[in-house]
C-alpha cells in the first residue's frame, strides 16, 4: 500500500509542476509582453540604473540593451520552458502507466526526474543570470519566486529519487 501511495504522490507532484509550467508557457506564447518586458528590464538593468545609479555604474558593462538580443534570449527561455513542460507531462504519463502496470516504474521515475530537472534548471538559471544582472536590487519578488520554484523542483526530484 505504501508503494502505491508513494507513486500517487510522485505523480501528483510532477502533475502540479507540469500544470504550473504549462500555464506559464501559454502566457509566454499568447501574452508574451507579461514577461518579456520584465526580462528586458532585467537584462538592461533599467530599474537599477534609475534607482541605484552609483551601484549601477560598477556593473553597467553587464547589461544587454540590444532589443533583438533580448527578444532572442526570451525566445530561448520559452523554448526551454516548452521542452520542460513536455518532459513533465511525459513523466506524468509514464508514472500513470507504471501505476497500472503498462510501464516500468523505473522508466516513469526516470522520465519524471528528467522533466523535473528541466523545470528546476529554468529557475536556477534565472537565479544565476539574475545575480549577474543584479536583479536583487529591484526585482526582489522575481528572485523570491525563482528561489521558491527551485526548491519546489528540488523537493520533487528528491521525492522521485528517494521514493
């Protein structure tokens, strides 16, 4: 019985990651200005330049102000999110299949771990890139969200591997 409950818990956790990320992907595809504008602000260090001009001067060489490069980077992020969402849904499907004996449990967990790793890498990547662009100066809410998402992904990976 415990093994069944663990499989259900693992499937539910991966399902919620997939559902959350899919919502974000759909927003980025159909309402891209919601996030692309903020991404461009971080890359250009716009808020830091306006609110902390002295600190900005020390790191201004890091900014990316070219709009075409900003759009290209945003597109890469969205593609990564799409790949991660697909991998997460594949993980959900293979975990469900394994619960009913139509796939090996190790396969289901492996696919789910891969999807969860891709999910977690998005947020960890934002933390690293955000640190480079000093987004903790003016985008604290985004940084906190990225920490929370990284932790959510890591906790799910631990459940998948240890369970």
